[in-house]
């Protein structure tokens, strides 16, 4: 599944700052997956619409970090805030 692009929809959990970016848990009815926004790809200004409890649709490749899957949008076009 690594490097396969998927479309996922869910609600953002509590963000966690990491060096060079931020991670939100993306939660749906089946579980949770980390959603990673790197500053070099999606700036803080572009992430301003995001917050805990916001529903989003993400179109991103699956990456692996220490053997666990995560979604990593390549740019601001990789996610959409839903009403």
C-alpha cells in the first residue's frame, strides 16, 4: 500500500507539532490514520482552515513511518475542507 494514492474522508483530531510540520489524526468510522503536513509542501498559512473537529477529504499517497501507514499530501491541493 506504500506510495499508493488514496482518497480518505474524516474528522481531524488534536494536532501535534513536529519539526518541519504538523500531524493530525484523521478519524473515520473505521479508525484513525496520521495525516502529515510538511511545512515545505503545505505552509502554515495554507493550513489555517484546519482545526480539530473539521471534516476533510484527503487525496494523498500512503507513506510508512516506522512501519505504520500515514497520509502525506504533496501540496495544498491534496486536501479539501468539507461543510
